[in-house]
């Protein structure tokens, strides 16, 4: 049942901010849903729920490609406390320096 609440939160944020520029990680909270917004490759906003409580345990909207720096990933972990599944997914988007 919780899933029917979580997706509409992301859908609403995506619709209300579509076309709005983004250049850094942003955080918002809706009731008990913690959400970050990151810039996608195509300039769109990518909304990611940090603490989903129902499957799937990684919710992102829209399904765009994005990268995070090590610093951004560390900030998200330190300041916004994603659940472990989200943390693993976010870590797969970290652009590591070589």
C-alpha cells in the first residue's frame, strides 16, 4: 500500500519542476519521504527517493542517466542517510577519479 503513496510523490515533484534548471544535488522532504534531485546527462532533474518503505526499494523518476562525484555521494550518505539499497544504487553512479 505504501508504494501507492511513494510513486505519486516523485511524479508530483517531477511534474512541478520539469524544465527547471539544476546544477547541484538538491534535497527535499515530503511527509516522511526524503528525496534528492540530481542533474541528469540530458539536463533533466532526476528525483530519487532515499528511504522508500515498499518495493521496489530504489525509486527514481524519470529513468535518466546521471553521475555523482565522490564528494556528492559522500554528502548524500552523510547528510541524507539513504537506505542500503539506495546507497548501493547511488554508488554505481559515482564517477571515480582515475
